[in-house]
């Protein structure tokens, strides 16, 4: 198809080729003309006609690959199709294949639906529904190309105006869509949220969870969501997850690393499976798809789903292996605030090693042993008479000693009062909880003064240990340990920007060695810091010596 791109815009390739395929497959009467415009301009193009002949002569599996290639270009159009990657689409299709009937909702379910055309055990009834006319046209043509008899319906899947029950529902809701009106989803979903003059603003993933709970009680369900939907506690999201867990229908949660699921978006995702009401699960199987058994790199840092181990076999296995899968009780999930992040429950790796280390000490939770300061935004005023220095994660050096703040702004008297309440003090430990999780710094010097205030950015929390119980240097050394950082990062949530929940932060267990041991730890820390300062002095001396030599002595930018 690369030969077509010189004459036809890449965003039009799929529509033109698919429209010609519709003509060849005698499905034109089912179309509404949505794809006719560009096709009319190029319907006599010899290269296009030859390409269509080539595609339709391919075996089904190769034909599906050609369709996938085309629709990734379709994804460049405004209102782009979020197309599932080949490996993920095939694995998701495997979760719904051996059912009598399946309802596929929203455009991103289309690739998995088309995968049902390959091999045996095809569902006897397939319905596809989406609210976009162009998408529905594409679904009609591509399903015909794959030899599938699909009922394509133009409509909003969440409104449930299409009638009928299905053995299985595959739902891949659009990302980032917000619902603010009751008429945007079915009456039963509206009843769950509660009818009011000001209904809650909810995202499509929460609506999808509620929709499947209240409208598919006799169906198996497969739901694809972003990683953030597993742990966010905003509005009604946690309530929806709590009811999902409490229903006993939740069978499994597959955690997919960034870039594994969508071809044109690198975000963490999850695939959730529900069984029909009446099949009660008192435990949920969590699966880490980032493990090498399930994923591989395709180059340029891209992650692909392997297809040699079917995901459905992992669900059906009698026992979890404890390394990449774990069975967690409903009671434990409730205890963890209905958090469905897989990393929360896998006990191997960093988590188990940290737990074993902590067994050798008395421990306290972070909020028991420290005052936790959460930095607030300071109002900026370019004409303000006071200067505020803000420490960013990038200001923290390798060995942690915070000595500078790269962000400088001005504020007024009101801003100064706010800044003073969070001014950094000697002994403060900084821990980043947003964005890059686990940057750890320690303040060893007086930084700032009455008119030049130094604070931490909102990416951090500031920890002030109770000095008579825990030395700052001990807290720094523990939190900056790579194994501990990896363990804490496993608690983070968020599809695009990773964040730690304050409840989880407060509950982090901190070892409290005897004070004699703490003093020894501090002495070792101080010795390392002295060596670091010597290294810095040597670096300055080396740079100075070099600049005194040719040609730097005559070609200096500092003049």
C-alpha cells in the first residue's frame, strides 16, 4: 500500500480501499455513502484497484493484517480510531471466542471482533455497535472481508436501545469521554448513579463498569480500560469498583504495560473479565502481562503481546503461580480500598524482599513517625517583592543532598505567608509522589531566608521525622534504596501521570532501628557526603585546569 501514498492522502487510504472492497463483495446496498467521496475521485486508479485485488486474494490471516495496517492510517484522521495492536486484539478475541453470541461495543473492539473470523469456534451471532457512522461503515465492510456475518448498529452502546441478550459482551470504551447528562446512558445506569438535577460527571470507564454490572447480569464480559481506572478514587469511581468486586462476578484483571494494547497510544491498560451473575468468585486472579512470558519488545521500546500463551488459559489454570499471577480474596481487595492494580498484590520481587527486610526491625507507618507536609501552589506575582525558590525533582542530585532550587518566581505578602508555612527546613526529606515516583532528597543545610523562601514543588511530599525516634538520614537511606523505590512505585496509579495516593503514602512501613544503630547509619551517611563534596571539589579543579589550556584560555564563553 505504500505505493498509493504518493497520490492518495494516507488518512484516506483505508476509506478508499474499503469502499472498493464493498463494491467487489456486493455489500454496497448496506452502506450509507459515508465513504463515497474520496472513493469517487480515485475509483479508476489502477494501483488502488490492483491493491484491492491483492488484499481480497490473501488468506484470512494475512487479510486481517492488511486491514489492521490500513486502519492504523485511519487513526491519523481527526477523531482518530484507537486501534488495538495485533497481539492484544488476538488475545482479547480469545477471551470471547468460545461463546454462542457476542456484542462488541465501540470502535476499539472492532479489531478483536475481526479476529473472530480466523480459525474455528466462531460465535453464531455477532453484533457491533458504535455511535459513529463512518466507523459503522468500516465495520460492515471489514466483517464481510473476514467472512463474518455481523449485525452492525449505529447507536450509543451505553444507551442500550439495541435489544437482545448475549452470551458475551466485549466493551472497549472511548478514552477521556466525560458524561454529564442522564440521557447519555441507559435508564438502569442512570438509576445506579441516582437521578438529580446535577448528575455526577463520570468518565466512560466508570460508566462501562456500571453498565456491565446492571445490564449484562447473564453475560460473560470483557472490558478494556486504562490503568488509572483500576485505582482512581475520584467521585463515584471507587464506588463502582467496590460494587464490581462485591458482585462476585469479577474473575480476572490483566495488567498490560504501556504500549501493549493500543497501536497509536502508549498508556498502561487493563483487561477485566466478568462472569455471569450466579458464578460467584470469592477470589480474583491478577495477571502481570509485563512479564516476559506474555510480552516482548519489538524495537524502539515498543511492547507487544505474545500470542503463544493464550490469556484465557491463564484464567482457567487451577492455581496461580505466585510469580506473575496471584489470586486475591474479595476481603483483601476491599481492605486495599478496592484497588485493582496488579502490582498491589504480587508479593514477589521488590515487595517480598522489602517485607522480609522489615521483619528484622520494629516498624512504624510513615504518618506515625513523620509529619507529612503536602506542598501547596504559591500565587505568582511578577511585581511581588518576595522571591520563592521551588525544588523540582530534577534538582535532587544522585546522593540526595538538596542545595539548589531551579524554579524561581516572585510573590506578594499573601503568597509569602503561604510559602513560609511550607518552607524547607534542615532535616526535611523530600519524596516525589507524582510523575517520576521515588526521587528522594534530603535538606542538610539552611536554604532560604525571611525574604527568599525555598519550598518543594507539588511533585513532592515533605517528611519531617520525629527526631527523638527516627533520624532524617536513616529515613533518607531507607526510602532511597532502589528496592524500596521499586516497591513503592508498584502502589502508583494513573495511565498518563503516575501518582501515589496519600492513604498509601501514610501506610508505608518504615523500619525504626535502635538509636545506637541509627547513629552509626548517620555516621556512614555523613562520610559518604564528605566524599561527595571532595569529588565535587576535584571536578571543579579539573574543569579550571582544563580551561587554562589551549584553546579554552582564548575561546571562553564567559568573557
